[in-house]
């Protein structure tokens, strides 16, 4: 999600659409906070947590600039959908979902 939020923030700034970059900048802050907490608690190292998202965001934005918004959309939607499906899988397989908001 870090990469997706980074890509959409950059896309919104690049196309001058505050309705895109403002919420994604907020979500980028949330993603960064979550990854920082995971690093702080020793789940993974900082590079292993941040580098894939930074790479994904950079590649998606490069596609936006080089190939246009359709290529960007594909590059941004696939990882986003994959992340959502992975979260759904974890919720289904979790022995307890205590503390998870139903909405």
C-alpha cells in the first residue's frame, strides 16, 4: 500500500488534482506510520519494509510520465487489488479478528 499511496500522491501532484493527492498523502502517512511501527518492533528491517513500496511507487509514476495515465492506472490498480486480497485472506484465516472494525 505504501507504493500505491506514493504513486497516487505523485500522480495527483503531477496532474494538479488535489482531490487525488490530498487523501493519498494522508494514506501515505498512515502506511509510513504502520511500516515504521513494524520496523520498530523488529518484524522486518526498514529496507525490507520500505524499499518494495518505494520501488513500486517510482515505477508506477515513471509509467505515468512515460506512457500516460492508462499505463499508470494498470500499474497502480494491480498492486492495490493484490494488497486488498491479501488482507482479506489474512482476515479469513485469522483465529481471532478481535479489534477489527466491521466497516
